[in-house]
C-alpha cells in the first residue's frame, strides 16, 4: 500500500506534547492488542459532525479517504475539525476546501504515529469529547 498522508493537527493544549507524532485518523472503537494499527482504519470515513461533501476528484493513492482533515487540539482538551482539503489529482494546483469548524464529540481515539510505516502507534483517548490527559490511559502498540 502507498503511504497515506497524515491528517493535520495543531496542538494548542498546554500540558500535552505531541512532537514527533502525526495524526493518521480518528477511531470510535477501542484499540486492542489483537488488532493493532490497521491501514484499513485509515481509509474508513470517521463520523465527523459534518462530513466532507465534495467528492474526491480522481483520488490520490496517498489519500484513501479522498481528503485531509484539519484539526485543533484546543487548550481545554476538546478537538475541533476546522476544514477538509480535497485535492484534485488531475492538477496539482486545485484543492477544494470545505470549512467545518465543529467540535468532535463523544468517545473516540486519535491514531498517532511518527510516520505511516512506523511500527509504533499511540492511541490517545477522548471521553465525551474531552482529551484524557492521563497518559497511563493512552494505548501504545507494540
């Protein structure tokens, strides 16, 4: 499989250091050791409050979902999806930008890695839309 491009995450949280990690998606299900990071997860569409509406125009192989989601980890521990970028693979200059600016709610996990082909995956939990700051609750495989 072609390496998938990461989503974008701006970290405004004062107590969480995510340097060296990139966001490769969001999950609703709890990660388990028997089923660590699966590239199929990255091509699944997350149930954002407002999903992207523009169709991917001839999808790029590095974007299985057809878009790059942009997020902000806010200082209060909430996560906001700001917009989606949907590139057109037929021309390098055309990108559709869909503004969203909505919080992601409920229970979910950030899927973080240093790179797509890295073996180590860090799953960061959110409960009722808030980051679990206690890193002993984070799940790291292997």
